[in-house]
C-alpha cells in the first residue's frame, strides 16, 4: 500500500477487536464481582468469604472463642484475611486467563 493511504480493512478490524475487548472486559468485571472464594485460617477457627474483586462478604467463627486468648483469635483472623486476599488474586488471574484466552493481538502475532 502506498505511503499515506489508509487501510480501511485494518481500521475496521481494529474497531471490531476494540469492541470485542470492551465486551470481554465487561464479562470479566461481572465475573470478578460474582465469583466468591472461601478460605479458612490454618487453625480452622475463622472462615472468610471473599469475591475475586477482593471484597470480604462474610466472616465466620467456626469454634468457641471463650477459651481462646484474644491474641490467638486476632492471629486467626489475620491469617484468614491474608489467605482471602491471596485467594481473590488467584481467582482474578484465573478469570482473566479464561476470559481473554481467545483474544489474540491485532498486529505482530
């Protein structure tokens, strides 16, 4: 193609791909908000439910607290929250890979 000419087919393909990426991003955003992961503290005392977006939606104590030292309870909560953050990150990466697996770059590949 001579210099200065516009490749209309390339532009149309780029626009089509941009719209597809927008659609995939919307699907990804909805999935991230809807997927939940449940994790427990290593001692099994605390259970945390978190979305792939990182929002904690529930915290449960699975055993009695009256015989536990407050520091031990706090450690259990911290461990469960840390595990929840890791689980949310894992879920986001998994959803991203699944959502965008079929996408290929317009140029170069």
